[in-house]
């Protein structure tokens, strides 16, 4: 890969796990700005429909799904599980859960 200003292959993983009662852990993940986000969602139970901005994932029962999300501006974005906001992804700030 090349490093000409901004490496287009750099992705920051954001891994959310859905447990019983559609409780998502961690409740917030923060990633630095200007990076693509590798959204990873794991279900420890039934299948779920996940929405983050314009991205929709279908997570199979006891499985996982992922998507690369580019171009998120600084701010907080709700992670919706079956239409209800259950967690958030924050762009800008110290990385980590």
C-alpha cells in the first residue's frame, strides 16, 4: 500500500456485539477522523437489521456482518438495531470503545 497523504487502505475496526435484549456493547466506539471505518456487528442471538447512516447490514443469527464506511464527518452517529438506536459511533477523538 502507499502512504501518499492518506492511505486509502487504512480502516479502523469498530466492533459492536448484540447480546440478549438487543443490548449492544460497547455502547460507544470512537475513531479518529479521516479514516474509513470497518463496521463489524456480531449477534449472540437472533438475526438483526443494523443501520448506520446510509449503510444497512443484516446480521445473521449467531453470526456477524461487516461493511466499510468511508467519509464520515466528525460527530456521533447512532447505530440502530432493528430501527432503534442502541449504540453510537463517534468520529473524532481518542480511539477505542
